[in-house]
């Protein structure tokens, strides 16, 4: 399963694209140079190129975290979408939540297309936390909260509550849980605050994790832990293949269902 945010930068050739229109000229009638380095053949303006680069580099762009790129994207979405399409990516923009991200394109025939995305996986601890974050965000939004916070210890406790009774490696489990919190913060799903142990939940969770999929994922986690009950499911959900310790990257699996 591929990760919508992780790009193998070493495998990406310089973005040498053609344009339907030449760059605008200066007032004196001479053509403006858009070159930013020697032998630069790109015709995109610098702000467009930086926005495109940010979309390739990051899991997602948001109006809050990347205000300059966000404004450029809204003003040039057709141009940037076309450049991503040339690399077999689709551009998804949610104007309500003010979030945008790329995802692997799928051919009309279902045949695989060339991909620049790396295969990655989420750990079981990260997956449990993502399910909890989605549920918490949904619940708080229902109560009228626009901004939802969560403490580090709350996430650690959630993982501990889902730990199978037969698990005896408490120290190792705790280490994995701590690493999972840092991993979600690095991915931008948890947004840092002035308090290092308190985070704001990114709305990207709500976009990428539909209710139906969350129910499915929660059921699978319960089955894995041996605690599933008939009809058991979360109130708000996501889906992914389940292996012993790793879950495929939900940002890719779920993003494809939100065109």
C-alpha cells in the first residue's frame, strides 16, 4: 500500500513541463525569464513551482499551515492539477476544510499506472490512535467544537486499553506507543501546541477516514485483540488490510474514496 505523502525524492526527475501559453512579458515587451537555475526550462512562475513542490513533498497542504501555498493553489489549481496529472497524480481539494493533497491516479481500465510513491505502513499503535482521533474529532464536532485537542497521555492510555491481555512486553509496548505519537505529529495528523504533551487534531483525519471505514477498521482491531463482539464497531470509521503488527497507510487507502 502506498503512502500519499511519502515521495521518493531521488526518483523524481526535474519538473520540465510544457505550457499552452508563454510567460507574460515585461512592460517593455521583452519576455520575462522564469529561470531559477542554469538550464532551467520550466515555464511555471516561482510561486506556482513552490506550491507544486510542497504538494509533492508533504502529506497535505492546509490554509492554516501553508497559507502562501494555499492561496497560490486556489488561484492556479488547473495549472498545478495538470502538472500533477503528468506525474500520474490526482489533486484533491477540500475547500470547506481548506485542505489539499495528492493521490495516485487510477486508469479508466484499472491497469496500474507508474507511481512515485513508496510503500509504507502504520504500526498497530498508530492505527489505534488514528481511530481514536477520528472518533474524538467527530464527537467534539457534534458538540459544536471547531478545534479539538488531545493529550499525549490520553493517546497512550487508549493504546494500553486496546492491548491484548496476553501481551507481556509492557516496556516495549510503551516505547512503541510513544513512537506512534511522534509519528502522527510528524505526519501532520497531530498539530503541536505550546505544550509539548498537548496536540490539536488535524481535520485531515475527518476527510480521509469516512464513517463506514472506521467501523470496519475498529471491528478488525477488536478481532485481532480477541475482544470483538457480534455487531461490534466504532461509531465513526475506516478500512484497511490488517497484518500482525502493521496497518497499511490509511492516508492512501482512504483518500482514494474521497474524490
